[in-house]
């Protein structure tokens, strides 16, 4: 690639894949690796999860550990101290470099203000990628204190005209909440070729859930629905993969329902390929979340040929992926979720091909090219390039 076409790109997010596994960090990592492979210089600024120097090069991507890794949650809620510390400690690390463009993930908010101040000083375009919009959900999450979270979220809306939303649902929520009305939708992706080459795990399950164990994911609802369904089909097996503040209550619920022999609860897999192998050894993926900005796990399940059962909720962007050919939408009740799980199990073989076809539309390489083109358009609009600063 000619030097004039080469971009110097920074991603900002407090957690880094694969040290922490989640949808946002997975997106940042997949884009970073592929943009590096296309000849660009890519940096990720997050918390330091590794031993040794603060700067680490992994697969050609430059990782910057701006502060020691801290717990993301405190008392079952996102850790405000962690977010503030990361935002402050980001200043000297990000500030010592010049980039063509900085893509800052909207959460945990305070890093967006740091990125804005530094990009203003250095005349660098700032892109903010939105994964979800909480709006009035802040009151559910924090009670009266939610007014502060909602106010900060609205301030972030105004930091830059260059906005990416990862789904149609997120874009619509931004607009309805007073955000930008000119938003570029660039979805998350999936590596279909890699997934197709991974063999199924040897231990089989009928139903699988994978995700962070927080209240909004409703793994507890899944356990209650499974308890109903297993009365009809006692040989069913459910595998729950994940970790988080709801893990212990979930284990207690499994024991209370006397389902220890039919429900297995595991932490996140050390290797992503192992998660895919577990999906391919199952029949149906169930993700009863009421708050998803996109849902990479659902997309990966579809790529494995698994129909997806999810909740029909306005803040759940997994719905954007689901059609009558590749999954089922449930009400937020154990009874209806059990019914949709029953339907998915009955029809999973005939739905397999439609699931894979849906996932093929979200190839990571295609998403990377779209992101690359968007970054170039932003740079062209601002007349910015690191070589001219």
C-alpha cells in the first residue's frame, strides 16, 4: 500500500480482546487485525491485562495498556471508578501520538470526552461508535441517579458529527433520543470461513446460551423456561457459557430447580474456537436479552447453523437478525420462551441453511472494507492526515 493511502488509526475502549470477551471488544479486535492486514497502522488503547511493558504488539496491532486492569463491575453494576480512571489515565497515552482518525467506543463515556479534547487540540477527526443507547433505561439501572447517566449520554451525542451505529435498532434509538440524524450503520461481523472449518465439540447440548451474566441477559429466565420444557423432554441438555455478577444467583437457581444434571454453567471459553465448537455441538441458541446493541453471539450461532430464540423487546437489536426462517421471537415470559424453544428444537434441521445464509451477509472482511471507506471519507472531510500535522 502506498504511504499516502496508509492510515494511522486508533481504537479506544477500556477492555481488550481476548483478555476480556464481549461483543464490543470482539468488534474492535476483528477490525484492528484486518485493517492491519490491509496495510494500515492500528493501535488499541485500553486497560493493561498483560505482564511486562505497557505497549504490546499482538498480530501486528499495537496495544496500549493505559492503566492496570480493574473490575468492570462493582455491586452488580458497571464500576464508575474504573470508567473515570480509564478516562483520566488515557490522556498522556493517547496524547503522545498523532492519528489520522480515532474511533472511540461510546461506553464507558468518560473516555469519549478525553478523546474529544485531544482530537480538538491535534485537529484529528473523532469517530464515536455507538453499540447501544440506554435513554430512560438509566433510571431502571441507577434509580434517581440515572438522570446523571442519561445526561452524560446526551453530552456524548454532541461530541462529534461522525457517528457509527452497529445496528438499525441502535441508530433509531440515537435519533429518537436526540442524537444525530445522519448516522452511518456499520454492523458487526462474523468469520464464516473460520467457523465452517471448526469441528463440533464432543460434549453435546440441545440448547446453548453464551454471554455476560448480567440481569439484562435474563439467563435466569432461560433456566425457568428450560425447567418447564424439561418436564416434557427430560433428556434435554442446556449449556450456559459466561461469567458476571449474576453467576452465583444463577447457580443457586439451577440447584433450586433441581437441574444440576441437565444444565451446565461454565465460564467463558479460553479460546473463541472452543465457543464455536460448543455451538456446533448444539441445536438451538437461546439469548433472551432485553438490551443488545447488536448481538455478535447470535450472529455466530447463525453462522454455525443454529436457529436463534430471542426476546421481542425494542432495545434488543438481535431482533434485526431474526426472520421466520432462522429463529423465533418470544415474549419476556418463561412460558412463551419455553414454547419458542420447543418450536426451534422441532425445526432446527430445516432452518440450518437459512441461518448460515443470513450470517454470510455479515462477513468481517466486508465490514472492514466499509469501515475503511468511512474513515477515509471522514479524513477527506476534515483534511486531516498524520503526515501533514
